[in-house]
C-alpha cells in the first residue's frame, strides 16, 4: 500500500515538474521578448487620436474627391463595362500607394 502511494506521489511530482518547466520556458520567452522590445530604440509615436500617421481633414477630403472624380471619369469615358470594372478595381488598389507617394508619411 505505501509503495503504491509513493509511486503515485512520484508520478504527481513528475507531472508537476514538467508543468513547472513548461511555465518557466514560457516566462523566459516572454521576458526575452520584453527585453528585446525595450532594447529597440525606435518606438511608434501616436497622435492625439491614436493613429500613427495623421492626415488633415482637407487632405482626407481631397483624397476622396479625387478618387471619386477618377472613378466617375472611368465610368463616363470608357464604353466597355468589363474594362470599367477592371479600371475601377485598379483605381481602388492604386489610390493608397499614390496617396503615400504624393502626400508622404509624416508623424
């Protein structure tokens, strides 16, 4: 009877040791990641509203108006419906890149 209890206790202790080792590895990994983050010099600066890059209201309105004008021009000037859809899709994909190129990123 006592040998059986000792064997079960040893099994419980072995399981606890394994769980403890797993937890220790997780904590060590988390600490290494935190240390790496602290060691990085570049930290993002957020504006008042939490965004990384701020555009003025005038810029945002300009982006929307120019995009809508381009889409209207495509739909008015291009006779083929399939080409209209393709050009509109290309416009939707190209506008963010063009905004970054033209207006640039600023913090």
